C-alpha cells in the first residue's frame, strides 16, 4: 500500500503564484475599458448640453464650436447604405459557401480571400475607394455614398464569416426533410435555412454595423468632411469618427470637449448595437 | 387541398414543381456563385489598382529604395519609407510584447481557472474592448494616457537606458504610448482566438495530468499550453496584422515625425499613420500621392503575408477537433 506523496511546498507556491498572475493580468486587461468609460462619461456628459445634438459644428476655432448634428446624421446615413450593400452581399456569399460550395476548391479559395479581407487594414480600403471612385471623379469627388462603399468593403468579410458559421449550424435534417417533400433548393434556402438562421444572421450583421460605425480611416478619403448637415449621399458628409478626429487634433479646449461628447455618443451607439447583437443571439435556437 | 401536399400558410405547396419554380433553382445557384466570384475579382482589382497608382513612386525611387531609404521629406519630394517601416515595426513589437502575454493570461484564466459564473461576464468585458472605436482610443490616449504616463516613462527611460532604443528625453506623443494603445486594441482578438484554441484541448489530456497529481498550473503547462501552442502563435500573428494596420489611434498619439526614432520614447510615424495624416496635402501632388499609395500597398502586402501565416497556424491548431461542420445538402 503506497500513499500519495503530498504536493511539495515549492510546487504549491508555483501553482499559486502563477494562478494569481493570470488573475492579475486579467484585471490589467479590463482596466483600460473601465478607465475609458470613466473618462468618456466624466468629460463627455459635460458636452451633452441642450443644443449639442441639434446644432451643426460652426467651424469657429474660438467661440462657440457648435454641436454634432451633422456628424450623427452622416454616420447614420452612411452606415445604413453600407449595411444595405454589405449585408445581402455577405449573406449571399455565406449561402454559396454553405449550400453550394461546401468543401470544394473554389469555395475554399473564396473562404481564404474573405479571411484575407478581414485582415486588410481599413485605411487601405479607404485608399482603394479613393483611387477607384474619387480620383476618377465619378459623380463628383468626395461623397457620402463613396464612404458607404468603403465601409461596406469593411463589413463584408465580417458579415460573411459570421453568417457562414450560423448557416452551418442549421441541421441538415431540416434541409433533407424539405427536399424529401419535393421542395426545390431555392425554396429550402428561403423558407427553411434563412428563417432558422435568422437570429444569428442578425447578430453578425449588428456586429458588422457596430464595427463600421466606429471607423474613421476609410471615410477620411471618401466622404471627406463638411460642417453642415447633409442628407444627400452624393455630397460630402460629416461623421462622428471624423468629427472626433478633427477636434482632437486642435489645441483648443472647447473643441476637445466636443470630441469627448461626440466620442461618448459614438461609444454609446456602438455598445447599444453590440448589446442588441448579444440579446438577439440569446434568442437563437441554434447552438 | 389534395391529400399529401404540404402547404405553408397561404403560400404555394412546398413541393411546387412548376417550370417557373424549377427555373429559379439554377438562377439562385448562379447568383450566389457570382457573388462569391465577385469577392475574388474585387481583391484582384484592388491589388492591381493600388499597384498602378503606386507605380510612379516605385519608378522614381525603386522598390528597394522606397522601402529602405531613410529619407521621407515632403518638401523636397523625396520619399524613402524606412522611418515609417521602422516606426511600424517598433510600435507593433511593443504591442506584441505587452499585449500577447496579457491576452494569453486572460485566455488561460477565463478558460481554465476562473469560477464558472465569472466566465461569461469576463468574456464580454474583454470583447467590449474591441467595440471601442479606434478614434476613441486615440482621444483617450493623447488627452489622458500620454500625459499621465509621462513621469513613468521618464523613469523607465532613465533606469533602462542601457537597453537599445531606450533612454533620453521622453516626448508626450511617442512610440511607446502608440504601442501600448495597440496592445489594448489587439488584446481582444488574441485572447478570443487563444480561448478558442484552448477549448479544443481534449479533456482526457487535462484529466490525465490532474490524475497524475499535477497542480492546476502544472496541468496548464503540460496539457493545455503544448497542445495549443501553434494556435496561440497564430493568434499572436493575427494580432500583429491588426497592430500593423492600426491607423487612427496611432496617428493621434505617435507624434507623426518622419525620422527613425532614437528611442521608443521619441516621436515616430507608421505606414498607416502617414497615409491618414498627409493625405490632404498629397491630394494635389501626384508624386506625394503615389508615395502614400505605395505606403498603403506595402502595408497591404505585409498584412497579407502575416495573415496568411497566422491562418495557417490557427487552422492547423483547430483542425481535427474542430466542431464538425455539416456537409450541407447532398447534390
């Protein structure tokens, strides 16, 4: 009869120290989030005065800098158009990959390039749209819809990858049951696969929208910048990220304060979208 | 209704076999295939257009010259991107050195050590870091973080001046702060992928280690880490790809000085930052514009290579024990 040797003191210490270290580093990882939210609220709430959301930036360096109305309108319009392009496109590609391409060579190539697109820096997408649409002066130089195209390119891989994962979760037995009843493939896709995967598709789309809403670099060269509120997507457009970027580079307290206010607005918007994405995900019957 | 026909509410029979219905099948197939092919075309077009537009800069300075010449002088129209390349490398290195260990520690803590109830909230908190827009990191970095860190950085700079690239005066916008911000920004993705990879470690391996009397940490060291090493390397590479391409936050906090930095605490510039920062003045100057697009192309190629390597590692790590992917419909 042998007895188990007790764990030696040294090993116990190493265990405790290492586990403590991982905990400490996890706390360190979360700290920036807490600090950022703290400062956003502390500095940003002050800027949220009565006419902050209802006036346009005045463009004055000194004196009343104005609000962020044009930035909010621009962000919403451009992101909406970008979503209208990227979400159907992305879900379509995902449908191809899951329903038709499967593990084929072409599908794998497409999948690989979608991954590649995920890694392309957003500034490069901006440059690309600048070269193709702005330099060539298609419908004027800078325009809101060109910003939307750049954002759509950015959203496309996110939508495709998340949709692919969800579509893969739709049980084959559902598809087979419908096919066995004599349904054509397109009907299986639209009546069985898409409705089953809907909550997941919405989640992926919302995450892509949240990502696009916060992007600055692609808009810099495509939608440019303007002070006034613009509802016409063929004109230059302001946006929240660009407004923040412009204000933060000014050594002027009131402009920096507007940057905090705009940043708080933007983060609130993005966090709401992310939260909505999580709630929808929770309602999903898949996974 | 005939017997044996299944009808959805109000719609035609599911098994409708009219010629119109049959014609839609190949149509859907070709539309979806077309969309998929469009992605490939888009990326090909992307690359070719960037290359054509960047060509004047490469013609003038040479491919090697553009990347390795240490002279970025807008007023003299000389564009050698070496200071930007060095700035990109230094800041990304700082981001990796700080960000990756923290990310791995969080992944280990969340997937192996923390109480079950804390798992979900911690995961969400880490993911929220990824939801904060780049420009907000920049704003926070330059207004709050950089001034607050100045004293600490000066102390680090004086104490560790024997190391290369450390020492001398500390400027308020600098490469170190840029790297630190990047570290925060890459943390969520590195952590998420590491966690995914750690989740594929077979339970038998872990249980075997524990059954042999290993402590929790020894179990991590002998079962979890070796098994997920390749995946974690891939995650770090993906983080590197993100860091290299990070633009706006870096533009705001790095100082945008087109010189090879003397130390990590002096101002610098990166390939991505130069594009965002000099774009406006370059719009009217073809050579300058071509140089910026060339910088974008270098960035593009760099991230392509890094991501390709990263994908290889991550896929190798999760192959075999990944969730079984349904094969889709037959035929």
